[in-house]
């Protein structure tokens, strides 16, 4: 999942360091996180991140919350993330 994140101008510089997808049912899925550029997103700036996870077989109605954790304990949570059924089944 690729996301563009905007850090509000009133917030300090932030560097995303970890990502996890958490479902209502089932375990949390730890993701690999890639941050574009030098990683830190300054006040009023935007940055792009890529969170990649090896998915187990899931039904199409499975929703996740993506949690990005960064330095100083600051987090960003994005609810209602759903993966396309064809991708979950390994289809094209």
C-alpha cells in the first residue's frame, strides 16, 4: 500500500519507522515499511511511504487499520483498509 502523508505545519518533524495492519479478528500483520527520500517529513511537508505485508488468505470483507509508528511514540492510524480479493487470492 502506497500512501502520501502530509505533516501539519504545527507538528514537529516526523519519521515513520514501523507499520502494522491490525484486523478486528485475527492477528496483527507486521509490514515492511519503505519511506521515500531521507524519511523525515518536516512541518508542512509531504512524504510518501510504502507498507508491504505478506497476506494470508482472507475473505473479501476483512478490514484492517494501518498503524504507522514513528519516533517519539507518535502514530498515524488509518482505519477501514481493505485489500482487493483478486490480490488476496494471488490473482492478476
